[in-house]
C-alpha cells in the first residue's frame, strides 16, 4: 500500500484510482511525474509486481530496463516507447494472480503489430453472479468520442436486466469491437479499445483482438490454410485414376458376357452392366435383362420423388424466436430446480371476504391522500412475510453442509414480461406498510417491463410469491421453487362459493382463494409447511391482525 500511495500522489492521470481500487485490489504500475523516485527499482519489488506468467528472461529484461532508466528521467512517451521496444506490457494496470476485476474487465497492453500506441482493451464485464455471457444493447459513445471516468459507455443486456457500463479511465474511444446488437459475448471477451491521446485513434481503424486476448478468433486476419501436400516427383499427378479404373473393370477370370445389343443399351442408359444378372444362355446378359433393370429403377426413383413432394406439401409453417438472455437463464434455473429439489405441494382455501372489505377501506384512504391503490397481491405479500416471521424454518435455504435460516424476510414477486419472467425483490417486507409495498411493487414491475432492473433489484430474495389468479383467473396451480430458496407460494383467483349457514337449510355466499405452497422437502417438513399455511391463512382471513 506504500507503493500504491506513492503512485497516487505522483501521477496526474490516476485521479480516479481510489474508485478503481474499491472495485479491485490491483497492482498499479504507471509512469511517474518528474522528480518522483521510488524503491520500485529494486529487483525484488519489480519481480513481485509482475504476474506469475512472465518467463525468467522477461523478468530480467524488465529489471534491467527499470534499473538503467531512473524513473524520474522517464517521461510518459519515453517509457511507452521503451516498453513497446521491449515487448513487455509494463505500463498500465496489471491484475494480481488471485484477484480479477468484477466490474469492467480492462487491461493496458500493446498489440503485436509494430507502431500501435498504448491502448486499453475493455472486456465484457460480469454484472451479475450468474452471468456468463451478455449482449450489447446499444453504445452511448461513438468511436472518437472523449470519455471520462463515470460516464456511461454502453448498455449491456445481462442474464437478468439491461445494465449501464461506466468508463473507468479518461481517454478516447478508439475502436468498438462489438457493435450495437452484438449477441452472446463471453465475459472477458474484448468489446472496445480506448487510447489516451486523440491522435492515436486513427491507428486502430482496422484493429482486431487476437485469439489469446479476446477468447474468440480474430476477424481481420483469416487463418492461413495449411500448405498442400507435396507429392513425390516420381509419382504421376493423377494417381487416383488407375484406382478408379481398377475398381470398375472386372478381372479377366470374372469376365461379364453380354450381347452386343445389351451392351449398347447399357451404355446409352448409363447402366452398370456388372450389377445385372444375366438370364440368357450360360448367364449371358440379354436385352430383356437391361429392360427389366431400367423398369425397376424407374419405379424406385419415382417412389421417393412422390414422397418428397408430399413432404413438401405437408411441411409445417413456423417461426423461430431467438432466446433472450433472461429466458435462457430462467430455463436453466428451473430445470436445475426440478431435477435437484424434491418438491411437494400443500394447498389450502382461504376466505377473503374480510380481506376485500379492508382493501376497499384502505383504497378509499389512499385515493384521498393521492397514494397508490392497494391490490390483493400486496396484501398477500404482507401476509406471506408475516407468516415467514412467525415460522422462520420456511425462510431458509439448503446447502450441503447446513440449512441457512435468514433473519431478513425478502419476498420475490414474479412479473411476466415480453422478454421473460422477472422476480424483483421487496426487501424487509414484514417491516413495511401496505402502502410502501404497493408503491414498490408497481415501480419494480414497471422497470421489469422496461428491462431496466439492476442486479440489486432481484438478488437476495428468501421466498417467492407467484400470482396467476388476479391477472389471469387461474384457479389453482403449482409453482417451481426459485433456487436457492426452499418455498414459493402460488396464488389462485378468488371465486364465490355457497357454504352452509348457521341454521338448518340456511346457506350463504363467500369468496374463497386457493393458494398452493411448493416446499423443498430437504428444508421444510410437511408439518412445518402446514404450520406456515395455517399462519398465512390466519392473516388472510383476519387481515386486521396484519396491521398490529
């Protein structure tokens, strides 16, 4: 840290290094301003700074370079040119072996082509824990634009949402490797090049990263084809021809006998005479044998032709819809859930008459104060959060070594969009009022439909609520658990039912809503799940208790 502090004090271009070091513990090796001296010239300090991938010879060249050139005598340009001649990427940001950049993956280096100035290669960042690849939605900066730390370079479509990627250093955007709409870019793959001097931009017009830098084949230089096999001088060029003639011509002892007319017909119709069995005297092939062969071949050719025509006529009409990132991740997580989590399901009917009356009273107050209307789903979220507080065993997740029981009650709410299923999270739902929950749910649902959720908007949930009853009228369904959680509540629609009254032959109407709890049997035993549903039903049928 003493060396890092010395560098920060003596470098004009590292004003934002503190922001960079918050994201990563990076080893910074940069040029120094005049008059700055440091013990970095010591052999052990230089070799410690270099990554382990450097060969001993390269380490020795670096040491000699630093030892023979006092840092105070080196200007930025002299140091850049010298290190380019050495072919060693000394100048810039060198990441330590154990640590890597968790946000924007960028590194300073020099291309193998002579004449390219110092530049920075920006890689596809990892913007969520489950992200392995991403798409470029659009670039907000153009090639040649000046960029400053904190400015947004582009919008990246991750596996969960579209996230803005910010610039980490001052410079100029010299080259965009992956343009607007680029799909399935692996994390770490180079997407852009930045330089420090504006006059260096033109030198990167035809630049393309190499295979080792980007993880993908370079686009500008096609791979050289392997040289053709050189045939020995003594061998003839057309060596395969004798093999072909030998395979067609039968040996002398297997000579085929055919009449001149039969041979003429076979030649005219391109019939392999060796494949015909003769029916003439002593097995001779005669005219009738050729005619029979041609008739049989005509039937065989016409039969698949008819099938092909029929197949073309019966071909289905369809459209292939590409997978979105969120749909691919959702599919893999749900498949993992169904294959690895032992699901079981508990269903209960809840009377919601009192809940509807309370909702009407609260909405009257909300309208008077200008607040958001409270939905049945908001009341369900509050009841589920309070039930989790009462039965904390259901607010848990499974690991191989222990069951983790959470102290915070964070409820994920399933939201369907055109891009796929999102599950934004309502944090500390048990501690929030119904008005706050209603406002937060509507805000997050709108952002999900706009594909603008941040990772913090959907990570860290401990339980999920999925409601298909209110919006779609589904009576009852079983939801798939959202790993690593151990429970999800599937909410159906409310319907009027006839129930017995207080006296004989007396009946009355009541509204009932079916809910199904999906449980991970490794974490939630049947009795625990039933206890949670009992607590949930109590809050729904006596909603005043949620306000206490």
